[in-house]
């Protein structure tokens, strides 16, 4: 029987090391105390796991940016700032991540990072579609064609107090690549053009970098897919 440790995201190293040291000290005091402290160490390692994903290579596919459950799909108007009077129509696909889900976020489509906006906010429960809009968030605009955009929002939650985004403006990105993480329970929203085919439904469990959210080109729906392991 072969046992292997899971891949762990670098954002979890400090938490795991601290938990491990505390556990060692606890075992030196008593066996029972050590076992009690071992549980959060294992939970922390599990939370920051970073599994490889088999990413579809079709450039017309929009992939899920996160693991979780689709809590809402609806057409919305969206503007990047309160000063921007022009609102564009998008289809919002909202993904809720429980504390047990993989929290590493991935690029939904190949393109260029056109804009990035950080917005301060509250830390209410991300389980609520209504109140999650008031939370702290990182907004990322991916340009995948001339004047064609997809927007991704990393949203903090009640327990999540740190959004990590490793992107920069004008950066070229590839679908399925890791770009950040939200610590301890959160939500990720993705906004796609209203005229594209949505391939998921509310209540569906999705896998970041693998599940197809939408198809930008209906004619390519039957094309043979290629895959990358990332």
C-alpha cells in the first residue's frame, strides 16, 4: 500500500509549520493533548491542498475558476466602478466554496489581464448570495479577444480574511493556470457574455480548471478536446 502526501499550496506553508510545531509541543506534554492538536494540523494541510487538474485545451471553453457548488446563475448588469455610468450585461455564475473545498483559484480562459480592482468590504457569510456582494473582493478582468471580456471576482467570507491574487495587469494567462487562493471559506463569481451557451446549472458541483462553465462558440461544441495537466 502506497501513501503519498497531497500537493500543498505555498500559501499554507506557514500555517502548517506553526500547527506542526504546536502539535509537537503538545505531544511532549501529554499524548491526549498531542492528538487533540494533531487534528487542526491535518485539517490545515487538507485545506491548502493543491491537486493537479486535467484542463481542456479548447480555447472556446470557459472553465470553472474554483471548486464548489453553483449557487446562482442569472443575467446581471455590471460596471467596474461606481463612477462608470456604462453597465454591460453579463451572465453571472456564482460558486460557493465550503471550508472543505479546494480553495486554489484558476484562470477560466486564456487571454490577457486587462484590469484588476481591489474593493474593501465586509466579512459576512459568503453562503448568502445577497450579502456576499458587500464583502471584500478582488475583481479581475480577462480580455480573451478584441473588446471581449470575462470578469472573475474573488470574494472573502465570514472566516476568510485573506484574498491572495498573484496576477498583474497586462499579464498573459492560460486557461487552468493557478492564480490565487482565498483562505477558509469563500465565493468566486464569474461573469460571461450573455450570448454564450452556459453548460452548468444551479446546485451543480464544479471542479476548478476542469468543469466547463460555458462555450463561446456553439459550432465548436462537438470538436475533439485536447487536455493539459496543470
